[in-house]
C-alpha cells in the first residue's frame, strides 16, 4: 500500500509505551510506510486568531508527526463545544445533555477547514488517508473541496444512535451528508451500521446498493462494522511484567478475605457508573451473605472536568459511594473504594487479575476496551467473570460474558450474585470462549481489515 496518513484529534509518538491503543495499532503500518500522523498538538495558544494555527512537524523514527495549535476560541467551540457538548452526548443517546449553542458549529467547521488546509500540502498522490472519530467528521468534505483525490477512510469510535435521535441535531443533514466524501466509513458494531444505513436511506434519501454500499449526493460510500480490538500480545506481556505482578500480589494480600469487584472507566456519564453503584447496593441489601466479603473497587479517571455534566456526575457519585460505606461498612470492611484517578497502564492487568468480577456497565459505548482487557488479564485456571452491559459495542462479540441491562438495578444485582457464585468449570469455559474471540479479533486484525477494505481488497 501507499503511505499511510492518520488524522486524529490528538496524536502520539507511537514509539512511547504510554501512547495508547491507537498508536500501538497504527504504529507498525505508519512506520513501515514512512507515514504521517496529523492532528491537534494538544496546546491551546494564548494569542491566536480563530481558524488559524501554526503547523509543526517532527520525526518520530520513520513517522512524521504534524500538529497544529488551536487558539482558545477555536478550542472552546470545536473541542469542548461541538465535539464534546453536542456530538458526544447525541451519539450516546443523551439529547438531554446536549448543548446546541449556535457558535459551536461554526468553530467545528472552522477548525476542520483549517486542518484540511494545513494537511493538503503535506499529501502525496499515493497516500491512503485514515481519519478518526467524531471531532473530524467533515474533514474529508473539506479536503475534497480543495481538490484532494486520495482514498479517505473514516472510523467512528463512538456509537451511532437511531435516526430519530440523530435527526434532533439541528445540523444533522449537513453533518451526515459529509460522510459521503469518504470512500469507507467504519463503525464499531452491526447495530451502528443498521442505524447509519437507516438514517441515510430514510432521512437522506440514499439508495442502498447492497454489498455495504450506499449512494447519495452523487457519491457512493462503503459502510461496514470493524469492531476494534486490543493488542492481546502486548497486554499479556504487560501482565507478566513486574509492575502488574506486584499490583496483583498487593491486591491479593490487602483483600485476602474478600471477593473483589472492579470497575475501571473514564469518569463519563456514558459509562453508567452511578447505575453500577446502585446495583452493588442492591446486591448488599438482597444478598446479605456478601457482607464483609464483596468489595467494589472503582477507579474513574478524571475526564472533561470543565463540562458541566461531568461536575454533576462527580457529585452524584461521591454521594452514592459515601452512603454505601456509611450504611453497610464496618470497622474492618469498607464495601466500596472509589478512586478518582488514572492508574498507570502497567498496573491495569494486575488489578483485573486480582478481581473475581469485572463490571463493565456503560449505558452506551462504542466498543469498551476495558471489557477485553479484563478478560485477557485473567488466570485461565481460575478466571474471574465479566459482567457486561448489553449496550456496549463489545456485547455483540462477547456473548459469553454475563450480559446485563444497566437500567435494571435488580437484574444487575442478580447477575453480580451469579458471577460471585459461578462454579469454576463454568468460569473456565466462558473465559476460554471469550479469549478465543478477543484473540482472533485483536487490534491488528482490526487495522488490517479496515485498510484492506479501504484499498478495495478482500477482508479476512
Ligand atoms: P473510551 O471511552 O476512552 O474510548 P474505552 O474503550 O473503555 O473507552 O478505553 C479506555 C482505555 O483507557 C482502556 O485502555 C482503559 O484501560 C483505560 N482506562 C480507562 N479508565 C482508566 C483509569 N481510571 N485508569 C487507567 N486507565 C484507564 C472510545 C470509545 C470506546 C471505544 C474506544 C476505542 O468511547 O467505546 O472502545 O474509543 O475505539
């Protein structure tokens, strides 16, 4: 294939271990093709002009990192505004939390247009361009308007809501039309593909040509599900390294008389964290045999603190957690530990392995990688049980988890009780099947399949 050009809101040096999943997934191909990664630098310039930004490039091995600063006004409207206060809630079905202030859309368009202007001169004829996520939906349309003819693919990491929810977006026609500037649109799940296709045929008058192709506005786009995976090998390595082993030993020693339940998330209203706490409370009420034993550790990393909905969530959670410890705790047992922090990635496998139950209970989630990380971290001889929301994209693949409805507090409490009491043979059998699925569809499979589809080749 030609040179790979990745565009995402934030970029990372793929050689650095803390760079994260996307960097690990794309690093090899970027490096092999002498690729380019383009995005926002992460810096907000104190004195800048809206719609303008300074391009900086640097080398990270064979990969060129090209980034642009944003001025405060653009950052507020594009990033906090349209991306995180409009698209994020709407695509997670939360119209009640969306802030449809009019200035946001202008900023979103302005920044996408500016990115297109900065990126275009860096492009070569045989480049294959892969754009990521909701911050950059109109980027291909802006590039095409400037004459860009290269193949452009888009991957959406968040879910697609049903057509009528999308239609509540005041600018939905414009936004959804801009998907037709791509050659390929990748979504996380078949449910997302169904919603997308229905929107396009019902609201945008698109023709469904079959074979994953939709035609409208004089263009044809291919739309398919590419469920993102994790780097299973890398996670196994991480799990065998000293930091993870030490975390595991410490947790086992600290909670030797307890059964641990674990939740790890970004503190976001889509993750269903208060719902999980309510279900845990219900578990303690309905099944008193768990007293002095079941202990829920919840690690929620700070996220978008300056958006109002997040401050409200934090307050609600602190109240719920405090009440459980006050009502059920004892001198020698604190039922819930809530930690508002990011733990080092190298400790995550140890935390997961020490926990009998992994609670991944989002109200809506594109995929949810924690679910996969939890399974991969387990000891196959004595594995823990994954309790997974049916509303996470991961639920389409991980049918051997205990699937729950996070809005059903009692049902979720019963599933947690089932997980705590599950016999070893059943835990092993479920774990084996989950592992097979996660290993087969890892992040490298995801990357290969997407890039093959973008180049018009057969998928695996
Ligand atoms: P996120 O919403 O960020 O991603 P997720 O898929 O769960 O969610 O990935 C989070 C990553 O951050 C995981 O690797 C996890 O281990 C780590 N993490 C989360 N909380 C942490 C904490 N408190 N401490 C340390 N590490 C923590 C978006 C979409 C998802 C989609 C991904 C990838 O919202 O649905 O799965 O992109 O496409």
